[in-house]
C-alpha cells in the first residue's frame, strides 16, 4: 500500500553552525571518556585523564580551565581586545560591505583632496606668472626711462658746454 502524497514527508535539512558542531564533538568525546573511565574493560587504549572543563562563549570560542581563549585556527588569544580584534577582522557580509564602503569613501576623499590641492597650486602658479609678467613690463619701462634720462643728460651737458 502506498501512502497518499499529502501524508508523505520529505526530509528537511538544517544548517548546523561550526560552534554547534564543536560542542557536539566535545560532548561526544567527554561521553566516550566517561564510559571508558566507568567501564575500563571496554577501553582498548587504557584510561585517559579527564578533559579540562570548558564553557562555550557567546562568539563560539572555547574557554579552557586556564581561561585562555582558543580561536577557530587553534591559536590562543591572551586578552579580550585581541579577540575583539580577531572578530573585527573576521569577514562577514555586512562587515565586508561596510569596510568596502569605508575604503571607497576614503579613496574618493583622497582623490578630491589631491584635485583641490592641484587647483590651489594651479592658481598660485597663475598668480606667479602674472607677477613675473608685471615685473618684466616694469623693468622694460624702467630701462626706457633710464635711456631717456641719459639722452636728456647728454643734451643738458651739450647745452652747458655750448654756452
């Protein structure tokens, strides 16, 4: 007998987080170790010392009995700010988007500042060019005046000598 389609259930699959998997593994290992301690005849390798106590933190890191944290790569972190830094550097979609926006904004601000200073420098170069042209015109006028004064002096000298 086959069941009607409405009563058939399809299996549902759920995503399990790494933190949950780690907790499951640790509980399994603890349970196996407890069984071996209670029933040494079942153990083929001999007895092992009990695992140190742990308590999972809110960010998925494990705290062992000496209270050093272990990150997901297995390296111990010695202080709270280092774990916060590690969390900050761990990529997530919203974090990556925010960092991307911040980087693009900083690049645009840098480009705008560069253009602003280039425009300022261009204005300064233009003012300097005008000042140089004015000084050249003034020096040309001054040299013409000097030539006229010399001509007048020569004329005055000639007039005095003739009288």
